[in-house]
C-alpha cells in the first residue's frame, strides 16, 4: 500500500464556522480566494471547468453538507485526478480551515514547498476576505 507524504495547512478565521463554510462552499466563490483555480470557473454538467495557465482543468466539488466538508477533485488535462480534502471546523466562536496537501509521486522538494506556500497564501486570502 502506497502512502503519500502530506502537509495539513491550517488557518484560523475569526468568524463562525457556519459563516466560513457558507462563504467558501459555492463553486463560484473559490476563484475569489483559491488562485490555483485560475481566472474563474465555468459550469459543465456536474463539474466545473477552470481556465488556468497550464490549460483547462475539470473540478468536482463536494455537495453542500452540515459537516464543513469542502473537498474537491481536480482532473488535469492529462486525466490525472487530484483529491483535495478541505475542512471547516468550529474553534470556539471562530473556525479552523484545513487543507490536506498530498505530495504527488515524483514531486521534488522545491515543487512541494511551492505548493505549500501557494495553499497557505490561498487560505490567508480567504481569512482576509472573511475578516475584512
């Protein structure tokens, strides 16, 4: 059984978890704070198309739920699917948002570090939008 190296990346947001989830869940909200989804999303049946610098990718999002699950799956132009677990959990009167970043097979240290920095920047952007 292969296990991938992972990095949980978390940000604390001084807003109720339900408010954070309600803001972040709609697919059209993701490009406001998640730079990796390019300039926007276009609906395509039960998934979305993101137009990025490396070509179009297809994205599926978890259904609305009361558990704070914002998981999404990105299918790259070559057909590779990347699972992106993302959670909003209550922390007192605020929330913790955690994305679990998986290191892809063959990914070098510099690329993994760059991806971690990009996710941290995305979560900081989400925090900034919500805390204003």
